[in-house]
C-alpha cells in the first residue's frame, strides 16, 4: 500500500509548472482512433489515467510510443475488440472509446465505465446522442453493445450541458453522413481543445466553446500534431495552495481566463495575487474574508475545485457557504477534514464551513481525486504530520505532485508500506 506523508507549516516559494490537462488528454487519446495515420499529442500528463488509456489503445492493436511529454499513436492497426471491465472500470473516461469506436467502426462493445464515486454520472445522454445518429443500444449484464449500419447527422439537444456527452457525440458524429447540431453543449475549454484536435485531423466542427456545436461529417480523418492545453484544475489547486502557503509562489504555463472563476473569488476574499499573461504569483495571507461559492458548469466555479477550495475556507473569518450543484457525493472530503479540525455543517447539497480554525495532522483517507487534493492542501497547512491513504486517487489526476511540491519547499513523501 502507498501513502502520502506531509509535515505541515512550511512556506512554499519558487515555481510550479502546470501540466497538460487531464480532462483533455483522456478524450484526445481515445479520439486518436478516428485517424487513418499517425497522431502525435504533445503535453500529455504522465498520470495513471493516461497510462490506462494507452494500455487500452495497445490492447486494441495500436502502436503507442511515449517520448517525454508526447504520445505518438499509430491507429491504422486497431481492431474492433470488446473493451473488458479490467480496462473500463479503471476510469470514467474510458467511455470516450464508445464514441470513437462507433465513429470509426459503427460498432462498439465495452463494459460499464468506472471512476470516482462522487455521485450518479449516468451515460444516458451519451447513448441518447448515439441513438439520434442512428445507433441501436443493447445491454447484456454490465456490457454495452452499440451498433449502427450507418451514422447520419442529427439535431441533438442535451438535457444537461454534459462535458462527456458533448465530446462523445462529437467523436461519433465527425465521420457520420450529413450535419449534426449539438444544442445545450458544454462550453469547457477541454471541449474546444478536442474540437481543435479533430479539426486538425480534417473534421469540420464549428461553435466549440458555445452552447451550439455544428459538425459536418467527413469521409476520413488523417493524423496530425496537437498540443494539450494546460490543466486548469491543477492550476487552480496550486493557486489555492499558494493562497495558504505561498511566498511569491509562481504558477506558470496557465491560461488565466480558464481559472477566472477562482481568481476573481480569491481577489474578492482579499488574496495577494498578481496575474500575468501565462502565470500568476501568489502570497499567503492570514484570515481571509468569508465567502460563498456555488459550483456551476463552465465558466462558473468548477466542481473539481470545490473540495480543494473548502480547505481555504477554514482560514476565513466567519462562516462560508459551499453549494454543490453538479455531483451529489462531492462532500465526502468533509468528514476527513473534520478529523483534522474543520468545523462544518451540511444540509443536502449545501455545506457551511466555519473559520478561522487550526488544522492538525492525522491519518485521513482520499475518497476520490479532488478530495485527495483537498487532504494534501490540508496537510500542508496543518500542525504536525498528516498521513493520507488511498492515494491512487490523487496520482491518477496530478502529474508529479510530490516532486512539484517538494521543489518549492514542501515536506511531502510518497511511501510504500
């Protein structure tokens, strides 16, 4: 078993470079299936999620070569094989193979996807989109079979602006006949990144980043070179760390507009933050103003930063309110933080967090990826030693987190016990 041990109360100074976006990479790797020739994707983070997706590509017959931050994929040798639970259960984003395989072969069979237990994340919107394009869906135990004689463009309205459904429908539609329109599409930067990748391969997609995406099907797609955008959630996580521990801590390789919901909230709370073209510099302060946040789809406050941000609220004067509107199980970190001294109350999807309080190191469990990030942050500011178990959740989403924090002065270790 692996654990993370943290000695708290150390100021952090220096520079942290933000890696490529996990939430882009996990869609781009399956999307490479759609090309007929080699694809090079640059700035892919080395995390367990991308490792698993590369394993699935290799299982399907692709040649996958990793060199530094780039992944080179030869998809021409891919076979349409059943994607077993041993692969699909490891991460939620395995479902992108549905859209990619359906677009490429008009047929896909795979087990149910896995991922963090942060709440119900049904894929009915994905399946509804596939059906609109002409596919039939059958289930056998925990296995999906999606089949189509041909795919035809359609007008598709998403009841919820789902990132996963928006991307998956795009993947299935780029090689369909005719025009597809996705209404109430999600607007996240990762969707724009995936659409740009597909367009670089020869797709015809317009409107990515708006609520209406238009796709004109093409007959084939070719390989290309593409760069993953910086990870806005990683950038936000380290920015929160800087607000609590920073001494001129510089976070660079960021797109500031992508984390504006966070930085504007920090400025409202009284943070000492300087924002440049592709970086920010942040210093810790004592006793921030209490505030309220409500998670929303982009460009609102990200649900993925709600848990890390909760730790910052323990250093605010007064009571702050957190309203979660995306995932119903996104408060599983609070009982773990309570072990460290957090004071809070919760009613349904709303939590009230009291501050300021001192946190004290103890043993805690990472229940999911972003909950794990919140525990790392808490450990960095707590008195004494914090031990985090179930750390696989953290390692699947943050590239080199131990080294990045160590390099700026944190006392943090990954240990095997």
